């Protein structure tokens, strides 16, 4: 009897797995079509200077509105793109749009683009970035590339060389989602980053003294390494105050603005008023 139950279990489990795999294949096919039809949109979220309320940069975030399923979060479709060999093309589209859109933004606002570790593997990333800059006319100093420590997990030497060549172009490099990985402190010293983005999970727990202690040592290290710090996922005024007292200069999060389409970015509007109020 128990043997039968076990067998049933296996059948249910494998059927579930199969359904899941089928669904992922469908999603992959549909994503390929969406990329082909140039339907992936780019939204932008401001990064604000806490002391002045000024927008210093915007982060480009990919958006996919599925015909029938509606909005699919990037955490889901980026993984599908990576698994299905679509991430290089998707990444190029986002980069191209971000550089082009940045040309319509104030000249002192930078644009940040996320890179997947897979875009490093034999995809002429340096040429792609060079081309996107040339085609748009965006000064290289206005482009920031965000990577996670996953870039250092595979092909370390090759990826490090690519990073160095990117940096030599004059773009800046940010370490994203800092603090959630394995041995993050060592990654900070593995490359001369320009910026480190502290993961939202730290900001969520910023009222705890353990978190404050960790943030203090990150601020110290950032000073030593001469890199700037951004707090991700800032949602409350109280968090802004705590970040400022820690000496963290920049913040990004729903408190300031959600990611929005290019046309809805406000340098002066209500979003900007709120940013100025927070700074006051
Ligand atoms: P990320 O690069 O760390 O981007 C920040 C994410 O945090 C965004 O999620 C943003 O909407 C969200 N966020 C910002 N402020 C807040 C807040 O105050 N509260 C909360 N709850 N969330 C906040 P999103 O747009 O869903 O993107 C998720 C991740 O998907 C990104 O994390 C990034 O790793 C990846 N991603 C998005 N677009 C691209 C892309 O074009 N290329 C690649 N390779 N990855 C991308
Ligand atoms: Mg990012
Ligand atoms: Mg991040
Ligand atoms: Mg994050």
C-alpha cells in the first residue's frame, strides 16, 4: 500500500514538474516573440541625493506586458531569458533604449543599466556598449552599469578583464544587491567599483542595531575604497533620516518614486517636490 502511495506521489510530482516545464517553454517562446517584436519596455526609477532631493541618476528596469497574462515581473522573465539564451538580445535592447532615452533627460542625470552575468560570456559586451554609446551620442560618463557578484562566480579572470575594458571606456560600474550574496566584502575589493548599492533587505531592517553596525562598516569601507553608496528600496521618511545620519548620500525606492515610463519621470513635478521635502 505504501509502495502504491509512493508511486502516486511520484506521478503527481512528475506531472507537476512537467506542467511547470511546459509553462516555462511557452513563456520562453512568447518572450522570444516579444523581444523580436521589440515589445520589452524600459521603465526608470530615480536615484535621489538625500541631502538635496536632487535626482542624480535613473535606473533602467525592463518591463514586459504579456498579451494575456498581464505584467510579468522581471525576476521571472529575466530568468527565462537567461535559461533560453535570450538575455544577450534582451540586454542589448534595454541598453540601446536607455542610452537613447537618457539623451532626453537633463544633462546631469546618469542612466544605470543592469547587466546579467551571462552578458559577459563571449558576447562582445564591450563592443555592444561602445556601439550603444556611439549610436545614441550619450557621453560615456553618463552611463552606469550595474552588476551583481554572480559576475565573479564564473570565468572570474575573463569577466574581470571585460569589466576593466568597460571601465576603460569611461562608464562607471556599480555593484548591485550588495550584502545578500556569499562573501560580499571580498567582492568589493575585487574590482575598483564606482558605486555600491546596498540591498533593500538592509534598509528594511535599518531600525535594528545589528544592521546599523553593518551599515557603518560598509560606509567606512566605501570611504577607504573611494566609492559612493546607494540605499535600495527606501520606502519611508524615517529610513531616509537614518540613512542620512549614517552618512549614506543616495537613496532609491518607492518613497521617492516607483519605476515609471520615461514620459512620467518628473524632474520638477510632485515626485520632485516630495524629494525636496525629504531633503529639507
Ligand atoms: P535590481 O536591479 O536590484 O532593481 C531594483 C528592484 O527593486 C526593482 O525591481 C525595483 O522596482 C525594486 N524596488 C525599488 N524600490 C523599491 C521599494 O521601495 N520597495 C520595493 N518593494 N521594491 C523596490 P524590478 O523592476 O522588479 O526588477 C527586479 C530585478 O530584475 C532587478 O533588481 C534586476 O536584477 C532585474 N532586472 C530588471 N531589469 C533588468 C534588465 O534590463 N537586465 C537585467 N539583467 N536584469 C534586470
Ligand atoms: Mg539594479
Ligand atoms: Mg539592486
Ligand atoms: Mg535588489
